[in-house]
C-alpha cells in the first residue's frame, strides 16, 4: 500500500528552486517568441516575479552558510515581493486600467514585508514568522482571486485558473491555522502534513503557471480574432464608402471631358465645384482610413508632451472656420482657465477636427457650435455642442462601433462613413479617456470626451 514519506526541507527548497528556474525560462521564452506587445508587459511582470522567487530560494538554501539577515529577512522579503509581481500580472489580464489595484497590492506587500522584518527584529519565534509570512502571502493573492472569481464572462481557462488559486488560498489558510494550533520551531517540519502541503503547493503553482500562460494565449487569440473581424469590416467600409465619391468623380470628370465645349463658364465652374467636393470627401475618407489602420497595426506611436489645450483647441477651430463660414455657422470656445496637459498633440487635433467637421456637417445654415473645456475631478472634459439635426437613437447606439454601419447625411447631403468617430474613440482610449454623445433629434448634439491627465 502507498505510504507518503516525509520530505526534508532541503529537498523541498531544491524542488522550489528548480521549478521556479524552469518557469522563468518558459515564461521569458514564451514572451520573446510568441507573445504580442500587449502581453509582453504582463509576462515580464510574471517572469520577474518568478525570477525573484528563484533567487529567494537560493538564499534560503544557503541558510547557516550566509548571514541570517540574507537567508531570512531578504529571502522572505523577496518571496513576498515576487508574489506581488505575480498578482499584478494576474490583474493586468482582466483589468485594462488597474492602477488602483496595483497600488493596493503594493501596499499589502509593503505592509507584509515590514511586519515580517519587525517580527525578526524583536526575535519572534520561528513559528510566528511562518504564520506572519503565510498571512502576508494569503492577503497578497486574495484580491486577484476574488477579482477573477467575480469577473463576468469566464472562459474555460479563466475558470481553471481561478480554481487553482482558490485552492492555493485554501491551502495557505489551512497551513496558517495548523501552525497556529500546532506550533513548531522549523520552517518546514518533517511530518506528513508539511510534506503533503509542500507537494500540493508545488503542484498547484505549476498548474497555475500553465493556466496563466493559457490565459495569456487565449487573450491574445481573442485579440487576433477581433483584428480579423475589424479587418473584414475595414474592407467593407472601403468598398462601400469609396465607391460613391469615386463613382461621382469619374462621372463628373467624364461629363466634363466629353462636353466641355458645350458648357458655359458657369456650368463648368459648377461641375468643377462638385468634382472638388467629391475629391475632398475621398481624401478625408482615405486619411481617416489610413490613420485608423495605422492605429490597429500599432504603427502610430503615442508621443505625449506638455501642450496648452486652449491654444490647441483654438488652432483647430481656426482650421475648421472656413468650412463653417460656407454655412454661416458661428463657432465659439469657452474655458474659464488655461490648461496645460500631457497629451499627444496630433491625436487630440485629429479628435477635434473630426468632431468639429461632424458638428458643421449636421448643423443647418446660420447655426452655432460651442466648444467647452472644463476640469471635473482631476479630469479634463472637452465638449462640442451644436444646434443641428441631432442623432437618432438607432444611430446613436452604433456610433463608435466598427460593426455598426452609420448612414446619415448632413444638412446639405454631405456624406460620411462614421470612421472618423471610430478614430476618435481609438485616440481617446490611448489617452485612457472616454468619449460619448448626448443628443436629441432636432435639437442638436453634444460630443464629449475626457482625458484623465494631471493638470499642471
């Protein structure tokens, strides 16, 4: 009959060392050879945590050879720090903007490290230090485990992964209780319980690592599928929206070429103006298509610099003023203060130009457009309000979505693809802001976007 034999601490330390070393090689190999740029940072955090853990086990193995401060204080501090890196990598897989969670993880880790070192400074028993370290690890993994457990839309790999860490947390809690009820003067005793605990912990850690890599791959595959779907929609937009203005340009140029001698100067001027407008629409559409495709392929670099937003807004208003004058539309800008912020000037200019162009397009002659810049709760909010025809509810739901085809002509039958709004959303997202529209049909629209940036 099978009987579990006790495993000595040195064997367990060696097992943890080689396991973590193998994990480091696996993670960094995966990062450099397969992962995309979005996942490399996550894998770097996870791999860095495992690398620190490997070095910590080396210090632990050298106990009684090197000073206790290195083999106990530094080693355990490194273990807690490694757990922090790992949990931050876990959170980054499900939270796009998880800075608050990161700060919480760092605070929990720092507290655990301080408490552990204080306990050693005051010569706390070995059993007490084991309990303090176990409680620290338990609370470091608690938030990510709860976050994964409460997250909606779980996949098989995510469920598998969270179950591993739930089991990990339960195992840590059982050992803390066991050490509290049955104090010992060894880090890992030679009894059956500690041997079983060490083996189970090691296996759960390895399974969790595999689950983590599968989760990274799943996230990466999901993004690839989304990019493929967006690419198909992208070509659909090109084929549909270029056909109209290109067809008009060809027809107008053909009419002009074949009948130029028959037309009067006024008729030729009228056809030329129509041809010019058609070519402008083609150029603007191609410009937006090019920018959008460059964003999707990561070819546009995010280059934030300190910019006076007031001046940038006024500059783009001036660029749009000539088009507005054709419809006798007045554009005003309101701001109670000067705001200097760290943004990508070209991206913000593109957002402003597209929103102003749309406002002009859907506003009747003699209308009015108001641009406002305000600060709300340490966020910058820019709004562009018109008194035009507004956006119907059925179109409002499709805005900012590539799979939602937007077909609405301007007040003078101006055409648009809605791609400009997609580009606005992409650029606002890069700045970690949000964009939305408030509109009532027949009473105008307000497009607003926020920039969660530090005001200087």
